[in-house]
């Protein structure tokens, strides 16, 4: 479970369901009324929003008094103009001796409207090995999942209805950061992890100063909620975005029955632009 939270911490909304697609059978999609469709939708990025292309965020995970692991989040533009987001999570030190974690999340989304196109998850947690491939077919309004239990070589196929635009558990981190976050506001949007599409609620709870290895940031504290994964029961998740135009994910925390796992920004690496390199 610790591994799932560490990996999903980098997936923002993924904190709600790092393993939902791989641990449960596909369920029928949630049927929403027209009124609900108006409130739960993906907003195209505003003209003032700029994707952090060529940027890699590195996080240090802490569990109790121990360093729990290292996570990275990389954002880049593909040659075809789509957005590519890659997150990794690796347990380190004492925690790695207790529980092996080596996870990768790889998401592709459309830049113009934030609609997810593809999500690949490769997870190694304890003795479990799994690969989950999810493609979003908007022509048929379906998420198409191919899930493989690599330990037993068991394959599972699932198809579930999706709305005209949906985000995934990784790109949801960027999507939430593109919104005009203000304390007291709540945003609702559809998210899919290979099973039923559910409605994510992101509540902006307030402002807070956060100290990290990368510096001190004024932040906006956001709490995501969804009726799936670890957030369905007693789990709670918070994400702190920098209180500026960039909305950098500065810190993430998951509070479970076994304790709290916190990921704090350690450094920011920016790929030199072509013009700067000349």
C-alpha cells in the first residue's frame, strides 16, 4: 500500500486510485444527468496557461522519520504537438528494504483541451508486477484497458463509457494546476483509470507557506476527493500548488491508516531551450 501511495502521490488525482484499474474488475460507467454533465467537465486551458515543457520536478518522500523514496514528474511536448507527462516513484533506504517500489506512469493528452489520450502504468510493488495500458477512444466514447499481471501472466481487457473529454490519474495533476485556484472554491471534473468514470472534487482549502529543499513557497492547499481507490474510505490527500501563475506542485501528502507519506519538492530541472543552447 505504501508503494501505491508513493507512486500515486505524483499522479495527483492518481493519489485517489493508483491501483484501482489493476485491483478491481471493470465496473459499468456512472450515468450522469444533464445537470451533472454541466458541472463535471474538463475546461480547456486558459490562454494565459503555459505547460511546463522541458521541466522535471524531483520530490523526496518522507514516511514518519525516514526518507521513503524519490519521485519525479517530467513534462514535455511531443513532436506531434501533444503533451507528454511521465512520473516515476522508487522506494529508497530503509523503506526499500521493507517494501520494494519501482513505478512508472506515462500519460499523453491533447494540449488544446486537456483531454487524455493514453495512460501507461508499470508497477513493481513488493512482489507484484503489473502493466496497465489505457487508451481513450473518443469516437466510441470508451476507455479501453489492457491489464497484465506479469507474475501470473494473466491478461484482462476492459471497456467503459467515458464523456466527451476526460482526464487520467496523472494528467489530472496538471489539469488541477491550470485552474484559477482560489481559497473556498471547489472544482469538479471527470477522471478515468480504466474502470468507471468518476467525478473528482478538488477543494481549495487555503493558503500556506511551505519550506522545501527547492526553496520556500507561498502555496494553495488543494484536497482532492473521489468515490474510488484510497480516497473512497478513510484516506485523505492534499496537494500544495505554488501561489503564482505556474502553480507548481510543491508538496503532496497522503494520510492513511498506517501513517502519512509526504513528498516535498527537492529540485527543478529545466531543459535548455533551443535558442538558449545556441
